C-alpha cells in the first residue's frame, strides 16, 4: 500500500464537528485538541497506518489504554497515538506491518465518562514519542492525509483506499468545501 493507510476500517470525525479535530479548544477548556476523534463503537479493530515499531503499549492517564506507533513518513520519523482502547494486540518494541490489527477501540482514560454514543478512537500524529500538554510536537493529521474525514467516511479495503459520502455533514471552507 502506498502512503499511509487509515487507523480504522471506516474513518469519520466524531459527530462531524470541528471541535473533534486538530487544534480546537473544547468544552470551555484551555487545551487545544491534539488529534482527531474518529467515531468507533467499543471493540472496533484498529490498524497500523504504516510499517513501524510499537514504542508504547499500555496506560496513559488521560488517554487510557494507548498504543504509540513509530513510523517513517517522507523522510521523517513520526509517531501515531491510538487512545481510549479496550485491548492491545501488540507489545512494546514489536515491529508491525501496515494494516496489521494492533488493538480494539474502547472507552478508557478521559473517554470513560462519555456516553456510549460518543465512543471514539483518539488518533494523533506527533514528532516525539510522548509529547506533553499543548500542540508542541503534534502534527495535524490532515497534513499527512491531505484532508479530514468530516463529511465523508474514508478507509482502506483490499489494498485500495475508498471514500463514501456520509449523510449531512459539516462543510468546512478550505478543508472540505470551497
């Protein structure tokens, strides 16, 4: 598969709202959102977006059960975080191949109090293994994928990418609308 694949079979921003995307401040808070929240019922399989090595497989307070994948992209070393998981199928320092199932979504960490209807995968890209609060070291996933899955469901099937227009959907000028 050329380029990056998607972390889930079907990828769509939770609730199709901007505040579940990179850089937005949510719920009257101070901290900007560090990635994308992708709609996913608990138990949804998560996949390695690229060939790489698992650098973290365990618990992180706000993220709950979490996997961090180190991978190379266009000559740079990057990391992908998969958070709020219910199960981890890989171990630290294990190599993985793009498309390998690495875990299952869940409702752990600060997602544990959300209603089941708001269950999601928190997916983030960063330039250091475990960055801290704020956006320093984080990369907007839209820079790597070229767009965000906010009104279209995106995924990979049998080595080919697909996009399916979802019902309704938020139109964001400059992102998915003229």
